[in-house]
C-alpha cells in the first residue's frame, strides 16, 4: 500500500488546498478525535484532518452533535493537534458558539489559541455570513458546510438527503457563492445530490469536500466509520475499509480466555 508521505513535507495550509483544486488534485480528509490516531493519519500523508463535532456521537455517545460543548471540542482538537506535524488541522465550531458575530469571534479565538489548530469549520450559509467574515478578518481560515448540517437536525427532523428540491438547491448554490465571496477556503457538501455537488464544484474556485456529496474536489469520512468500528452505521456514502469491530472483539475475547486460563502473563511477560 502506497504511503503518500514519501519524504518530509512542509505543513499543509488552507491556500494549498485551493491550489490542489486548481491543479486537479483530489483532497483526502479524515476525522479522528485523539492523539494516537491523528499521528497515524499524519504519518500516511493525509492532506487534512477534521476534528468534527461528530465527536458528540462517536466519542460521547449522544444521538446528535448538539450537546457537545466548546470545552469538549477544544480538548479533542488539542489532542489531535499534538499528534500532527504536516496535515492541515480543521476544527468544527460546535452548536451555539457562533450564533452572532460577537460570540463567533470570541469563541473562534479561544479555539485557535487553546487547541492550536489551523482552521475552523462552520455550518450554514447566508445566515452566518457576517460571523464568517469577522472570523476571517482576524486571519483565521474558515471552511463552510452546506447541505445536511447536523447541528440543525431539530429543524430538519431527519438526516435524509438535502437540496433535492429546486428551491433548496438554488439556496445552496447561492450560499456556496456567498461563503466563497466571504473568503472561505473550502466548503463541505454533506448528503446532497451528486449532480448538485458537481454543479457547485464547477462554479467555485475553492474546493468542495464531499461526505455523501458525490464526486467533489475532495472527500472526508470519520475514521471510526471507514475502519468499521461501528457495525450499526452504514449510510450509502460510507465505504468501509476494514472490520475493526471484529478485530477488537476477537482480540478481547482471546485476552479474556488467556487471563482466565492463566496463560497471560506467561514467564516472558513477567518481571
């Protein structure tokens, strides 16, 4: 299996992702939440790492991303940053932390200072554009997020595909252009029709990152999902590259057997 980090490379920047789109190079992004996993991903040469507020689901066991707090996101982000030397590190701003420009700027500064990540991601379009502009004015790179925006689940009431109807599709296109005009360096497109993703991607000079968004300029998946740690989560957009659920289960079962049979620790495993 090819390792895409063949030599020591400089830190990836937000501007570099834009250049990758210009050069026709696809962007690979994964979402971890801890130091050890982040270090492994960085060593592979992954282009960017996203600390998603999906930590609310994956790490804390909540059913939505709404409950995760700013303090918790900073903890996860700081843990990931300590494991990364090269990849661009992007952190989600959690629900309720950017509902107005004043709070958005204050909380953006706090995330950047306390986690030392490289960029932030915010969900929404025209509704948050003033906040996005103010954060970017501070010199903080911002990635947008359109389509299915999980922080708005109580508004949508479902995780179904978004922007299937013409009116919502037109709004998404307008939102994408507004985010680009505001200075965003990229936009995540989640669970929208592939034809709409292709249209948006063709109209923007900044990269689109798909998660259930078809063939965009790049793709992002949660590392726990693509490695098959959770057997119950299998959306259409997810490709599972391993079966860690079975690997972990079998390993733990063997450990239990070895302990109870007094096979572990053996003489070579004792001091």
